[in-house]
């Protein structure tokens, strides 16, 4: 049998008389320990009677803490016993409760609980039970002051930061609603009049109602909250919203402000215009806060592009609204516009950090790249316009150049070529004396590209077409010579059939240049292209196809030998305008003789053995000769017969060799005829007209060979008629 006083343990039946001792007695009886006991003693040992109103309420409050394990929960349990006091205190803070309150002990206790158990996490304390006392904005403002919601501590609250982006946005916009007295639900007329009150600096026609002035104050207060939100979240790398989503997706307040203005779309309504301008400028200023405060070091690198893209869009909107919108082409000075834009850009960049500027430059460069690489091919040179307009002046150009080179290295060679084919990235607003330096740098990049170890051979013609306008003529000839050879190999491939027109456009450009720089090389290339063409240059009558109205394909670059010679001769004569008639005729004759000699040299080169090949038993195989088609060998022999040149014995020696050693009987027979013709006409003093006719006749045979080799029919009767017509008018 146990003692009947056992359940009471060490409880003293007599109450202590001293209030302080009685408080300690209560703590002992309810086994209050640890920091919780320390806090209770610190804050309530002297004031418990006023706070709790008596020992029974105190004991009930202490007894309630037994159901909680953690010290923070026990503290909140004590606080909630004073819920009425806290609610009245908050109401008193906002002017809704007028009776006297002894709330200081509970406020000091609450702050200590927040500091000890919820450092930098007041929202966590609120959610753990204090939400029973009202809204978070009212609670935090009552505890730390009305402007606490505008501080860094408010937005850096660790409990708030645990929320995902979407939930955080909805929650903070709900705070905005409370701070601004629910702008999204307010009547449009109230909003419109309140904005007018703001935009006219409180100077309005007639007295304004209290509702209007209060609404305008709420708008301003709400905007202060958004400014703080943008500033601190962007600094911490937490602002991960698209700008339009931030303003319009999570809350309808700005939509309501826009709508209130749209309802007043009245011509010449000055307040409406002022309100519209104020609201749009407010949005731009909020955006500026975002961009200048974003700490990119804290933002994932893959999000830098989105940040820079929105920054770029913001700045273009800003310059349009502030400068371009007011520019009058008739009365405004364009240089003044440029100067104002540059000044605004420079002032804005002063607010940005180096990493931010680099990210913006990189985006603008890559955006130029994207636009150029995605655009359709054009005969006009592209421009790195957007990035150069922004960064092509002053100290920024050096940084632009550095970022540009890094971005260029990320591209493949084809893309690099397209970019470096653009106009020199020189902003006309820079000092003109810097242009030569910029041009030299740009052309060096372009020239170094083709000499790079991995530069694809197939891209050399594209490079050469651009280089014609960029480099000195004598430096270009080897590249153009090589380019035409590459194209000649490409146009015969079946897989390139769809791109033939493009190849012929390049040939037209390259051959035109070579005609001026090295006409002998141009002639040789034309003859080789004629030989390798998969399309005939003439019809069944051997008349050259007529593309008078639309030059396409080979007709872009192939003119008859007669016409080509005439054009070159005219050019040569025009270079010597002071010639006498006699000398004029001699220059003409010398030119045509030289032209026919170049033809003969080419024909001979096609009949000779390939380098390193030798005859066996005075015979050679088809594979050993340069021109492996017996049809074309016959054609070249016929052409040589027409020209009648011996070139100091070279022709008759080569033809004689062909006559004896060629594996084809028909070739040997025509070689025999050619040998006789050359020996017969070699010493003949031909007139200009005779030489012209020989050139026409030689080409006629080449056109015949071409159609024959390609398997196209020839109408012999019409072909003879064509020849005779041509010979009548050399």
C-alpha cells in the first residue's frame, strides 16, 4: 500500500507570497526547463500578473505548453494565450483600436522568440501559429515597423525563400494587394482619377475626394513594395520571371491600371495622355531596377541569355519612347538623335556591372549572328547592325571586339565565313580616323580564315566571291584561280544539281574579276568549264542558246569566243586612246593574234600526255593523255586546223606525235589533216578578219564536240548554215 500523498510529489501546498517567487513556483510545478524557462523568467517574472491576469490563467497557459515538444512551439503556445492582446495591439497600431493596452511585455517576448528560434524567418514564425492573429503584412509591420515590408530582411526571409518561384510570386503579389488596398479590384474611375492626381503632382481641377487621395497613396505605396521586391530578389538571383509574366500573370493590378486608361481613350485628352505616359514610364523604371540589380554571379549561366534578351528589349523600348518616338525626319537632326541615344546608353551602362555589360554584348552579338545565319541569301552584304549600333563606339568597342572573337570561335567555318563577309563593323558615330584601323582588323580576320588549317576546300569559292571587294587584286588571283577549279569539280556532281544556279552565279562573279586581272587565266577556265559542262551551250544547229531576257546557268558567264575577244580588245584599245589609226589597227591585230595563240596553247595542252606518262612502242593509252575523250581530241585538232598557228613549231610537233601515237583511228586521221593545215598556213600573214574567222570556226568545232560528247543530236545542215552565217560577220 502506497502513501496517499505520493501523487503530489514535491509540490508545496502553500503558495509563495512574493509574485516573483510565485511565478518561479509555477514554472517549477509545470517542469518548465531550458531556454523556454529562461525566456519566461526574463520577460514575465515581473509582469506576469498584468500579462496573464492571475495565477489560474498562468497555470492554464503553462499546462497548455505540455502538449508541445519543441521550445519554439511552447513559446508560440504562450503567445496564443495572449491572442486577443496581440490582435488589439495590431489594431491599435493601425488606428482601429483606441483603448489603452499593456502590450509591451508580450511584444518584447515575441521579438526575442523570433530572434532566437526564427532568425531571418519571421514568415516561418507566422506560419507556425501566429497567423491566427491577422495577416502577415499587418503582423510584420506591427512588430518591426510599417516599412519592414520594404527592407532586404523582409524579402530575404528564409521561410519565404523556400517557396518555389510560382508560389513566392503569388504570395508576394498578395502582399502587394494588401499594401495597395487591392488595386486589382478597385473601380476603374477611382484608379484613373488617382493616377491623374499622381501625374499632375496633386494639382488637379477641383477638390478631390478622400477615396481618390487614399487610392493614389496606395498606388505609390504598392509601387514602393514592388521596387523593393525587384531590387532585393534580383540582387539575390531569385527573380526568375519573364517580365510580362511578372506584371500580368500572377496579379491583375497592372491590367486594371491599363484598363482604367483604355476606358478614357479620348482624342486630345491631356490627363489620359499623362496617365498613359506615367504608367509606361513606371514600368520601364521598374524594369531598369531589375536589370541593374541582377547579380549574374548568382544566376545560372543558362539564364544569362534570357536576362540579356529582356534587358535588350527594355533598352530598345526605352530609347524608342524617349528619343525615336519624338524624332521628326523632316525637322529633326539625326546626329542629335544618335548623340542622345549614345548618352542614354552610356549613362545606363554606368549603372551596370562588368559581367552584366559582357552578357548584354554577347547577346547582341549572337542575336546579330542568329539573324544573319537565318536570313535568306542576298546579293547585299550583311551587317552586324544591332550590336555595332550599341557598342561600336568609345571604350565599349574594345570589349565588343573581345566578346565578338570569343563568340566567333563557337561557330563552324561556314558560319564564320558568313559573319566575316559582312560589312566592316564600324559605327559612323566613332571617330573617322579609327576607320582604317577597324577595316584592317576586319580584313585580317577575313584573310586569316581561308588560311586556317581546317578551312573546308568547298568554301574557298564563297570566300573568294566576298574577297573580291575586300582585298588587293594581285592577292586575289591565286584564290580565284583555285576557286573556279573547285566549282568546276562540283557542278558535274549529281548531288549538286539543285545548286547549279548558285555555282554559276559564283562563276560569273569570279570570271568577271579574272577577265580584268588575268584574262589569259579566265580564258583557260572558260574552255575547261565548257569541256566539263553537263549541259550543252548550243542547240542542234550549234547556235549558242539565247538568254537575252534572262541569263541563267552557264549563260551568266559564257560568252562566245568572238564576243569575249571583242570585249577584251575594246578595253585594251580604250586604255590607249591617243593611238593613230595605223597603230590602232596594229594593236587590234596583235591582240587577236595573242588571243588565238592562247587558244592554240590550251588545245595543245589537252593533246599532250599527262605529267610523268611515257609512250610504249610509239603508242600511248587513252588514260595517259590529258584529254581522254577521243571526241574532244578530234575537236581540239579541228580547232587547231582552223587557227593555223604553229607556235614556233610546237603545234606541228605535238600534232605529229598524236598522228603517230593516238590509240584512236579517227583522232590519228584528223591529226594528219591538222598537221598538213598547220604546215600550210603557219607562215601566212593573216588579217584581223581572218583571225576572227579562225576563232569563230574553232569554237564551232568545240560546240559540236560538246553536244556529241553529251549525246545530243546535231542537225548537220543547220550547223553548216550557222557556221556560214557566223563567218560572214566576224
